[in-house]
C-alpha cells in the first residue's frame, strides 16, 4: 500500500458496500404467499381458521394496526457441502414473527432481523408469518420522538419472501472485514491530525495512529487477496484479518467490559398491551434461537409481566426460555413486575413491584434476583435503596440519568445512599445507552466516558435493539466475538448483569457515594400528563390496601387472596413507566380505564363482603377506618349527622348528634371555624386566610390563582415541561360566578365556577368543624391545547427550601436557582403533600391525585393539568375531578399533623349497619406520633398478618405497637416476608420496636390458629 491512507480508507468502505456485501446472499427462488387480514390482533389459532388469498409480491397491505397472517411453503432443501447454508429472506413491511405449522414462534422478523436460517429439509415445510401493520415503534411522528421511528401506511409493503443461499466462508470474511472496518472508521487518521503529533485533535495518543495505519494496511491487503471471480475462496483474505486480530490484543490497562444481550420492551407505549404480547413472541423466539446457534451468547431480560404474557400465549416458547434460564444462558432479570415509574407510585406499590417480581422468579425459575435493572425510568426516589435492600436486592443499574438536561451525573460506579442512609452498589452504563449496537465507536466511547478509572476496571455494556423490542442481531453477536480482545477497544467478557455486579463488588476500590434521590433533569411533564391515570392509580392504591385490611379483619383472606393478587397485578402493570407517566398512545389509556375499573370492582366486592361479615346485623352505624391515624369526624347520612371517633386500622360506632363544639360560619364570601378564617375575592382567589392560632395571614398576595402557560416542549411533547414555559403566561378569557351551596354548622361550603378559554372549573370549597385544612373539591372540564395549568399559593414567609413527601418519608429541595442543579429542579414530584415553612409558621398543600410541584421563594405551586398532543392527540380533554387542600400551621409540619391530614384526605372511611354491640376496636396502633402503620395485610403464604411501618419524621425512636388481637409471636422480617428476628411481646400484649430515621419495618404477627 502506497502512502495514500485517506484513499485506502475510502477504498475499504467502497469494497465492503459495493463489492463484498452484495456477494453475501444469493437468491435461489421466490416463494408464493397467501394472506389473510384481521382488523385487530387475534390468537394464532383463530387466524389459521380464516380463508387466505394468493398475493403477488410486492403488494401493499394495511391500514395501520391491522393484523395479517401470511403463509409460505418451503420446498425440500439440501446443502451441497458444509460451507453452504440456506435461509429465508423476509420483508413484510410490518413487525412480524415467523411460526411453524404448529403455531410455535421461531423468530422475529423486522428491519433488523430479515433472515431466518434453514437447515436441510427432507420434505416441504409450511411456515406462517404473523404481522402487525406497524413498525417496532408503532405509528409515530417526529413530534412524538425526535428520532425517526415508524412510518405511515406507505410502509406496509410486502417486498420479499425468498430462499437465499449463504456461503459460510464468505460470511466469515465479511464479518471480520465489517467489524474491523467499523473500528478503522473511528480511529484517527495521521494526516488529518498531524498538527498534534503526540495527541490528536480528539485526544487520541500516538499509539492509535499506529493502530489505525496497521489496521488499514491489513484491510487493504485482504482486499488485494480477494478474488472477485472466485469469491467463495476467501481463506487468504480471512487469514490476513485473523492474524491482525491475533497480533493486536487489547492493552493491559483496557477497561474490562461485561457485555450482555438485551432487548428493552416497553410494556405499553406507542402500541397497546395486546401488541406487547406479540412483541414477546418476536423478540424472545429470536433470542432463544441465537442462544442455540451461538454457544457463548448470553441474554438478559427483565419484567415478570413479559414472562407471564409469554407463558400464557406461547407455552412452547416459554419452555425453551426456562431451559435456557436453567442452563445459565438466559438471565431472568425480573426482580420487578414491570419497570415502573419510581416517583409517582406509592411506597407500598414499589415494594409490591419487587415482591411480585421476586415471587414470580422464585416460582418459575427457582431463585430470586439480587439486582434491579431499570434502564428507562424517569428518575428514582430516595426511598428506593432501603426498599431494594429489604427486598433482597444488592445492586442497582440504570442508564437514564445520562439524559440530564443541564448537568452531568458525576459517577458510573458508586454507592447510592437513600433517605435513611441505606447504601446500594449502583452502576450507570457508561455507554449512555441501553440499546447498544456492538459498534466500535460505542465501545470506545464507553471506555473513554467511564468515570471511575483508577477505582475500578469493570463496566457494563448492554446491547440489542430495544424499546420496541427486537433484540440482538447475528451481526452484533459476531462483532462481540471479533472485538472481544482487540487493541483500541475495551476487553469484552460475556456475562449476565448479576455476574457483573458480583465481580464489581469484589474488585472496586473506594467508590464514591451519592446521597438522596436520582433526579432526572428531563420528562418533568410526566408528573402531570394523562391526569386520569394518576387519579385512578392513587385511588386504587388506597382501595387495595383497604381491601387487604378488611379481608384480614374479617377472616376472608384465604377466599380473597386470588382476587387481590389479580387486582395487584393489574395495578402494577399500569404503573409501567410509559403508562402512568402519560406518555403512551390513546389505546393504552382505553385499556387502562378497563383495568382500573376491574380493580375497583374487585376491591369493592371484597370490602363490602368483609365489612358485612365484621359488622354483623343491626341498626347501629359502624365506621371502619383503614388508615394509620385516629379519625374524629362528623358524618352525614341523609338529613342526620353523626359523630365518630374511630381508631387507626379499626372501627367505631357513630353517635347521632345535632350539635358540635365548633360550628362553622359561612357568610357570603367567607368561611370560618376555630382554626381558620378564609375570605375570597370575586374572581375565586383567596383574599385572606387567617391562621387563628398564630394570628398570621397565610398569603402575601391573592392565592388559589389559576396560572396558564404556553406548553410547547422542544422534543418530547407528553413527557416534558421545558424551563421556558414560565416566560410565556397565557391570559385566557375568564368569567367567574358563585353558586349557592348547602352549609350547616358541621360543614361550610362555597361554590365558585370559573371559566377560562375553552375550559371550566367548578370548585366546592369546604371548611369542616374542627378541621385545620381548607378543601377545594374541583371538577374541571378541560379543552385547551398545549397549555399548562398551575395553581399558585404565595405564602407570606421566608424559606430557602421546600419539603415534599416521597414514599415512606420526605425530601427537602431548594426553592432558588443558585446552582445549575437547583435551576434544573424547576418542576419536581411529590406524593400526598408539599410544605414551605419558616421557623414557627408554614403552609402545606395536600392533594388526592396530583404529583407535579414547584416552589420559587415562598410561592408554592401545584400542576393541575396540561394538554399535550403527542402521542395522544386528545390527551386530558374532558372531565377531571381532584381535591387539594391548604393547611397553614404555626409549628413544624411534623408537629402540626400534616402527614395525618394527608392520609385523611386520601383514605376513605367506610360505614355499615351493625348489631349495636360493637365497641371501639383497633387492629393496629402505635404510641409514637412519628410512626406510621401504612399497611395491614395477610402474609403472602396466608398464615400470618403483616404490618408495614415507617418512621416519618427523620427521627430515631422506640415505639410500642398494639394489636387488637393478642399476637402469639412477632417477628421483624424483610419485605419479602421472610423472618429475620423475633420481637419482644410484653405482658400487656404490646410489641417493642425501635426505629432509625425514615426506617421502614415489616412486622409479621402470628396469632396461632
């Protein structure tokens, strides 16, 4: 080769593209195709019953989202030698799966998987291709995602069904040439970087110039040795490249990269759940085939829900998967039921995600999983490390934080410490992608990008097409073998994710720590989009806990266990990170409404039957309180009022009454009780909210102000609220009217109707006798486009932070923009409440289904609604119902009882006619105000009772638990309900328990027979 490296580089690229690649596949014959079409996905067995028609290739089919079954006949095939192989070449124009004549999936067929390798056949075979008129990413546009995903109806053209012949020696040479050319194209060129003889313009050392030159020489020599007239005789060309690989091993200092095949499959996103079931058949059959064809290929797959779908729909494929799991070639990484959103769902839901995932793995695969793999979730709560550790999880991995909008996360391998101080060994993929392509450029970037150099030499790389599924390709597996020990690249080791972590744990030195939440500086709109799904989730989280408690209390748990399991699985499914955040297509939310209605029906039936059994028969009014705090309230039935004091997790008899000690005053535009006095302006805003105990006015200016903003995010419509929204407030045409409301001494009410633009809001404002909070029961008829609605409360106080509830605790976040990271948190997530306070006075905003908040200075705002148009063009249009509450307080939010009031707002009381003999009864209570008994349920094995308890004030303490039925034994156990240590039960039946700040404990109570 003369000194013309740039020309030789171009020669190598042209040779591969225009000479070598066209020689790899030789068409033998076209196949005839018969087709049947269906308006939607139907079971394969039903498809087979339909009449098919002959089609001439190419042909157009559709429209979008219909299904098709294509039939092809493959004749007898006999390879002439060991160097020859036959394959099916298929291009249906949609996302497809190849089936045998018995209906077993063989391999996915899509734009990345078009060849199906055939063995010798002694007789003709019939194959079927099940196809969806959609791409791997559904039917989308660049407004949904900034990359090109899938096309419209023009894409659905069946272009190819043929038998092709492959020369194995030529294929081997092409694989070597393709991989080494890929490496060459990302290495520096001496001529282009000659200004810096030691370090190139991209920071490469001189050794890489030498590698580039030697590699180019080898590729050029292999081209010279290649005989185009006898392409199958390419042994010399392959030998040149193999010798280069053998003589250019990776450097001793190279990063050791554990690699595992993977396919991220969104359980729902730009396609409905029914399509996800079929995605499993496509991806999983391909990966099984590759495991069987490549003896060192290892594959990892998460999400128990996907395995359950496969078991239900494709039992033979599932048997193959189980066999590969047993052999160690397929890693069942399903420690969670799905990959859930980790900000919006409750603490108990996070536990159940892992509990149900771990139970599934133990039952189906004989073991639990010691790591959590959550590559694509939109931020991670500070409660997670403790939850993970107490669910048997030792390790955590993701990639998503690399998407941060303003700051770069400083670590890849580190100890993540949660809100209670629990540490979890964590690893973020330094490739910055969970859809690796096994390309030289990605591997080199991974090596350069890895931040823990010196502390560790190990990192993880996950490769395979994903999001819409698909998985690894043959080319990627072949590249991994060629790249495994090659100069200029990290060393590659095939392993599962769990094996990587176990090796990392043995090897790392002095890893850094990160304390608190892992906030994603992106996708902040997901706290608000598709508001109905968030309301349904909140209501059903509480409903399920109520059903479990009532079932346990009534002794119906064995009868109800199957129903509760089904309801929980439906809830966990709909907590997937593209369902509950509101970032899916409309069809997904049609299905979600059906699922949530089923959860309600299951729970309502269990609650009704359990209360009836517990209450007995009679005429007294018995009130059930499925919450952690005592409730003292007036209840109205018809024209009568009752007063009840009902303890935590218990029941109490309501007494009829016609008076109260704190009658509410309601006159014109004001409401008043002994704690609060509120006066409204004509426009529905608050003019004054007087906190009587402190004598403080709560607000510095009008509050309960609806603020509208133009909401056009740059990239991801349903996902994002971008920081510039604040620069463009909208002045929508407004009108306000007040309606007469029924009030009495027990509850004062005002009704305000506000119309803005095309939308209307009816707020029933309630102040109850003795209550420290003011409730805004809101019905909204929302019809705006690209508009964000916030409600603002400008508190008259001085604070430099606000406090937000998370699962099993709370976090403090800045309410200023001193640092870039502070500015980046311009929209944050909270659970049931948020609070802004100064010493001695503060304001809490409570809610029953909202999650998006911001606080600048002392103005606390909550996001109520937004109206994205992609991927659902009509997202959030229509009726909404939600309640938020204001609670000013003179002491800290802890002492004021904000946590108790938030439970009261969210947890419904239940009533029943009782025999009249019932006395006040509490199944579970605690003597410490900071200890919250969040859940009471029957154990998973049906033998005992489980209490989930947490410390809520960030304060160490000892506490006494009291149960209504005296326990024979009590144990502290992990969150998988395995006993760890026995707890002392005193003579009076109380149980001694100690807590560290924000500690979550799971207590198992045995009551004998």
